[in-house]
C-alpha cells in the first residue's frame, strides 16, 4: 500500500516511539508520539496535555508544526505510536490537519504491543474538506 519504502516507515515508527517517550500527559497518561515523513526527512512530535484539555496539542499536529518550521510542506507518510493495547488512529482533528499536507499519505499506527495497522488517509478521512474546496 505504501509508496514510502518499508525501512523509512520503520524509521518513522521508531522516531514516533522516541517522541512518545517525551510526551507530556500528566492527566490522562495517554502518551502519543508521531513522526511525519517528508521527502528524505522525518519530523517528530508528541502530545502536550495541559489542565485545560481543549487547548492541549496532539502529537501529529506537533510533528506537522516541526515539519513546517523546517520548511517542508508535503507529508508522504505518518507514523503514530501509543502504549494502548490496540493500534490507535489519529483523532478527527489531526486527520483533517494531515489532509492539508498529503491526502494520499500512508498512516501507520503501532500499539504498545507492537501490533500495526496501516491505511491511506483517504480511507480514514473520506470526503475530506481541503484546499480543492477553496479552489486551491
């Protein structure tokens, strides 16, 4: 399914796992790490949870911010890792933000037990609103 080489996906999963270890989730203890593959670079992010939950920031969006800050604008793949028993896909908001930078990207998620699931973003966010809806 993936247009990204398997070793790059594995590297992204490893980077997401490393980022998860740096997550700040003192309330839920649900730590998440993410890594986006953009060309030959991998950008990491982790969730940052604060007492005012609505303004907390997900790992995926932090990885995207790191990517944009580095000057990249296209995501080829994203990896998300949690300690959950089953692979946990990105939340709806993160799916929408990911769509902005590569609607056909591969989404690889890994659980705390090492179980993986893989989708195209278009499979888990069908009929997304995006740049084409604004004539871009």
